[in-house]
C-alpha cells in the first residue's frame, strides 16, 4: 500500500515532539524583572515632516519672491523709440529701396503699394523728395 | 498546561503590552512547548534550544510594543525566535570558524533506534540534508499547520518563496528515500501536495 508522503511527515513529527523543559517559564519570569519593556519606536515622521516643510518653503518662496516687473512695450513712453509715423516712413523707405533693387519690372500691384506708401508718407510728413519713384 | 485557556493570546498580549508581566508569563507557559520544538528543528542540541527559547521570550518581551495583531502572536513569536537563532548562529560562525563541525543532533537515542527499526525518519533525515530555514518551513507547515504567508512572516520571505522552499525540501527528502530504496515505491511523490498549499 502506498503511503502518502505528507502522512509520513506528520506521523513522524508527532514522534519528534518533546515537552518543553520544566524550568523555562520560571527562568523567563525571573529574567523579565531585569528586562524593561521597550517602548514602541516613534513612527518615522521625520521624512514626512521634512517633505512637508520643503513643500511649504517652496510655496512661500513662490508667493513672496520679489519679481522683476515685466517690460511692457510703450511707444510713447520711451524717448528713444521711433514714433508710429516715423516708423511708417522708415519702413516705407526700406520697402521702396528693396523694390528698386529688383531687376525685373515691378508688378502693377507692387507699384500701387509703393504709391500708396508714398502718399501715406506725404500725408504724414510732407513730401519726401529723395525717395525713388 | 495552560492555566488560562479561556483568555486568548491576543488579550494576554494586550495586557502584557500595558506592562503586565503576569500576562506575559501566561503567554510563556502557553507557547513554550511550540517554540521549544520549533527551535529544536533549527539548532544542534536540546540545551541550545532551551537557551534560545528563554532568550526568545525575553527578546519578545522587550519588543512587545512592536507586535501588531495583523499576525497571530505565535507567528510573531516564531519570527523573534528565528531572529535570535540566526544571531546566535552568526556569532558562533564568527568566533568558532576553526572548530570542527559538531556531530549531527540526535535528541533522543532511544527514539532514533526505534525510528531506524521502523524505517527512515524523515525529520532526522531533514537535519542532515536541509538547511535551517527549510527545516523550519517544513515544521511550521506540517506540525503547526501554518499557511505559506505565515511561514513567510516567520522566515522573513514571501509566500511564493516559502512554497518553493517547501517543494524543494520535500523533493530532496523524497529523492533521498528513493535513492536509498528504503521506501522505494512506498512514498508518494510530493508534487500533488504542493498544489494544495494555501497561500
């Protein structure tokens, strides 16, 4: 008849069982008087507190850090900046110069744009005698 | 043997955690046999097992505040004992490396003689073929009827590792028996049992 391995293990373990020596409980009781009961270790709150502190510091720094005010474009406030009409004249002047460098004959649309620009300049600043026409 | 069988261990632990030495004394009486036999499977002599049993209880008392009722008290106690046994084995290795190995432990020569007459005793065989953790796993599984998860708690490993450990230990024993022919054809292969291991 085939025996089961587990049954053999259990049966043989029962034969292996021993009674505990009689003096264990008394000896332990005697040693307990000298052995203080340790307190539970405090929970590891340090890393959590550190992370929370860093986060709070970052938030405060973000909120109260002095910022350089953003530079707003101001056409009238900056004396060095060209005024709007002067800028229009300058750009028109450049456009006409670029157009005059084109080898092939200018298209009709381009001529109209140049004329309009010149009229705009004339209206703003008066006649521009040196501009090519 | 148990003077207060009506009070469960967890209640006694709660009292002991509050500083009641008498409650812990009752726990000692209640668990000393199981702990002593558990340690007998790990160490080389009954005297060492007795010393370690005392040390384990004292260590458990000191660390009682760390016990949580997620596990049974006895499971936690076995884990403390296993730690104490491992510490002692480490100290012994450090200080007596040059000493020759001691003969294998035979706690009861008369019982050994009976065992040889009846056939090979697997637990004695385990002492010569298996390491300490494998023997503890087998003991906790077959004698204490602990789950793989509880054994893992004691041995500080996972339940899966415990299953593998049990499987290998049983296979080693079975192979040895087959090789010796002492029980050729009389021992069922342990594979089927592994499938019934509860996590």
